[in-house]
C-alpha cells in the first residue's frame, strides 16, 4: 500500500480526509503543509526539527503511533495548549500503520 487516509481537523474545526503517500518519507506536518490546512508560516516553523511546537496536534484515534522521543517530549513540556494526547506532527512519520489516523491541529501559538 503506497497511500493511506488520515483525518485532520484544522484550526477552524473543519475536518479533512486526506490521502498521504507512505513511500515519500513524509511526516504529518509535511502532509498538513502540502494540503495547505494551516496558513503558511504557522506550521513547521522550525522545519521539522522538534524545536518549535507549531505543528502540535492532538491524536484523536486509537491508532498506534511510535513512542515519543526525548526531544519531542522536551519540546511539548514547553509548549502551550498541551494535552495528554499531544504530539508533534513533524515527529510522526507517514507509514502504512497510520492508515485511519485522526488528529486535530492545536491552536496557533
């Protein structure tokens, strides 16, 4: 399977079903940017280095995602609007196991 479907709720509450390729080494933040689900300059500000939390999202589904790295955990400990289900989109690699993932973008900082 080369493509998966992800449900993304943008910062205005609009739900989007998007198709994401699994063969391009993309992460969730890059998928959000490619579909223009957040204004330019408001997501992925650090370029996906887990240094800004502009791509923070809330994982809604029970989809199993990789464990959080120490860098991601440290960044989220300093971010705003953090919840128990918060993750950085730049740290979630698009793989076939994520098919059906449902996330909501955190408010803009």
